[in-house]
């Protein structure tokens, strides 16, 4: 049985807000054989497909139980920064365990958490003045999104503007899987069947996604102006005085596939938010921590956010950790008000996870890996273009640093998507894995919207040879799937 979208016209629907609900979306069910049923006790996402068991990892590779070595071309989901099996991180974790494994950090702190906060917030000489003053660490990106939403709500409560209750986000955006973070996400397939339990006080505007949505008759400036007018109209509709924050990824990640915003977009967003006192919350969970060639992705945009969410690369895969970074402007209001943050988790600022993340971030800084990402990112882009640009179904290659998306389309001229039922990006991902390469599937056609892509996000420490191997294997995987379509 292969069931997919019952309404393939959604693929080219430009204005699906209001016309496309999560109910329109059915999750593709893969054909399965009874003997494929796994005997795993773990509740893996698929109850039908047997997950691969990974037994070890070293550098840019991990090894499966069947003995195969897989080149990690996406660092999990843009998580791995310094590769697998790093001895320094292991030593730092053990050292922390030798000191203390846990304290409840509502009233107690540990040096590992304090030092991690300092390490992330520190501005090197001549560095970007980000205006962020404090960090809070939790267990995942989704928790960070929720914490940020609550922090921003508290900010206005203490500021004497308790009427503010709306969050504005963008379509084709993913900010997490908890109820709060899912509510500001527009990864529709992941909202089935929860549409009746998500927060009602969320609203969505268009993504900043020029390849698919900038009109052929429009200049980049005109496209930005149109997006900002739409955002302003949304603010007016809700009443700007009622809005808490606007949430956006500086470089769109899993849903659109590494899409940087058009030039000037975030500057204009910042200006508009300032005009109405709306907080700007940037989600750097996937694109942050050096992934795009600057420590924070927003540095490219020349803006300072009010609040930033981080995750994934923060722990580099060595610890489950996310966090929020908050600007002085926001902290000051609460400092002068109740003086207490009304948000807590048992495992917040956990000493061992912070020690692991600190070791990862120290290596990133000491070995100047962000500079390496910036420089080698140019090579990766060049290789992707040389190797894939001319392929029949490759529509666009975009990204920054070590964060690249390859988008597949049925027709390069019209940019029409391939039928979602085909799941072309996912097929390429699966074939690549058979060939020994892990890349990450984008969510475009899963949602019945544009952006069927694969995402490439290698570890910052990858060798030149392995970088070339990623692109070669990706092309091989693409070719074998293209042949099946012809
Ligand atoms: N925000 C973005 C941009 C993400 O890519 C993700 C995860 O993919 C999240 C939030 C949620 O993070 P986590 O899966 O750690 O909860």
C-alpha cells in the first residue's frame, strides 16, 4: 500500500494558508513486508521499518552493526561539529562526572554551566556586538523554543503589557515538537493529528524563500518589500500591541532546505519589530554555532536579536542540550521587575551536558573551525554546483558555510515540484545511505509545498577528501534515482 497526498494540486499552491490544513495532509505510508517488522523495544519513529543499529563512530564516519561505514554528510541533523568519538570531549565529561553529576540549578550553579554561558556569549576582539547577555540551557531545541516563548511572554507581563498574546511565525518553518514549539511551526505533516491541541494564538506569514516565491517580474528589493508588507499587514490584523514576538530562522533549515533570506529582509524585519515593540526571536537551533561560517547566523544579516534559541551543534552530538540567549534589553526589564525567571526544568543547566558542550565549543573556537567552515564552504558550494547543477531535476543549490540544500524540481523553468507521492528527495537520501553516505531529507513535499530537497551539513572537521566524497556519492545516488524516473 502506498498512500500519499490525496490532493496533489497542493504542490503548486502559493497561498495555502487558509486553504491547506493539516487535515489535508496524509503521511506517506511506505509499502512494508511483514518480515520487515522490527523487534526493537524502542519506540522509533517508524513502527514498521527496522532502524539501523549504529555501533561506533569516529571522525566523519559511523559504523553500522552489519559492518558498513557511513560517511556522515549531514552530522545527524546538522548536529555534529567536531565529528564522532572526540577524546577531549570524552575526558571533559569524565572530569565533570568525577566532580559532580547533578545539582538542581534553580538555586545552585556549576562552573561547567557558567563557563559554557560565558564561552557562547563572549565577543572576541573585533567580534560582532550581539547584545546578548545571559544564557539558559535545557535539554533540546524544542524545549528552548518553549522557554523562549515563555520568556518573551514574561517580559511583556513585567513590562506592563500583558495584553500581548500572539506569536507570529512563518510557513514552512520548524521550531520543534513540543506543543508550544509545534504551535509556532508550520511543518504541517508533523502537526497531524494535533491541530486541535496547538496553541490558538499563533499566526503565520510567508517564508523568505526567493527561489520558489520571488516573482520573475520582481527585483530582490521588491520581493523583500512584499514580504515586509505582508508581515506588517499580519501585525495590523492582530494589532501590533497584542503581539509578543516574531520567530524566524536566519537560514531556513529542515523544511525549506538551507535557504538564506534575501538581502535586507532581516534588517527590515528588525526595523518593523522595533516600530511596534515586538520581540525578534531568531531560531539558530539548526543554522547556529558556526554552521553558516559565522558563529551566529544572524551576523550575516547585521542585526541584533532580542532572543536566540540554540541547540543541535551546541552539544555537537555529545550531549542533549539546547538553550536560549537573551539580550540585555530583555533581562533588564525582568531584573527591574520581579527579578526572577518563571521557567524551570529539573535538568536545566545540567553540569555534565554543559561540560560536554563546553568542550565542543572550546574546540570549535581554539581550532578556528568557524573560519574553516567559511573557507571550505566555498569549496563545498563549488563542488555541489559543478557536480549537480546540470542534473535534470536539480533546481537550486543554496546555503552558506557547511549548510547546503539541493532542491529537486520537475521542471527547471517553472520550478514546479515533483509529485509529492514520489518522495524524490527521500529516495535520494535512501539510495545515498545504501552507497555509504548519510544526508538529511528536507520536508518540502512532505508538506505538499515547495522545497523537495536534501540537506548537506558535514562536520566542521571533515577532510577535503571526504568533502569531495560526499558530493560524488550524492551525485551517484541522484543518478540512480533519476534513471528510475525516465
Ligand atoms: N528549531 C529548528 C530550526 C530545528 O531544526 C529543530 C530540530 O530539527 C528544532 C527547532 C527542534 O530541536 P529538537 O529536535 O532538538 O527539539
